[in-house]
């Protein structure tokens, strides 16, 4: 489970959809008063939680800055948290709840295609 600040950093990384350095995260954090050292701590924690990884190194002035990117999409993270929340949770239950609320035949057709492709890829 992510802390509130960790979730805010992940939301920023997902929204921007490109690797960011800690300095860039501070700059793009809007009204946050985060310091570089705090963001470094948050990134370190996110790396331990297997949420972010180093994507690149960028030369800034005379030193290199690490750039970070998410290891999971926002959707993958949501599913992972849902399944970890309770052993009784399952994707099929989640999908059934989604299907009950959906009124989009186009969305259901996309899901059917994803399932067909998965079965084909797994020889089922």
C-alpha cells in the first residue's frame, strides 16, 4: 500500500508518462512544498515497493541525475491492490461488478477480444 505522498508521485508519473528526475518531480508537483531530499526518500521507498525503476541517466551541469518511471500502469496497480486487499477478492468478481455497471457494448467487445487474444497466446 502506498502512502498519500507516494501515491501523488505515482499519479504524477502516470499522468506525465515520461521518466522524471527528482528535481522535475518537485517542479511539476504544483502547490506541494516538497524538498528534493523528501522526494528522494519517497522514490527510494517506491523502488523498494517495486513501483518505480530507473529509466535513464541525464547529464545536468556536471553531474548525472537519475530519471524514474513507473514499473506498473495505473490499472495494473489498482488490480494488484484490489487483489492484495482481501484473499477473497478476484478479478472475475471485479469484472462482474464492472459489467453490471457498464452500458457500453463497444467496451464489452474490447474485453471479449482481449480474452480471445489471451486464450490464443496461452494455447487455450
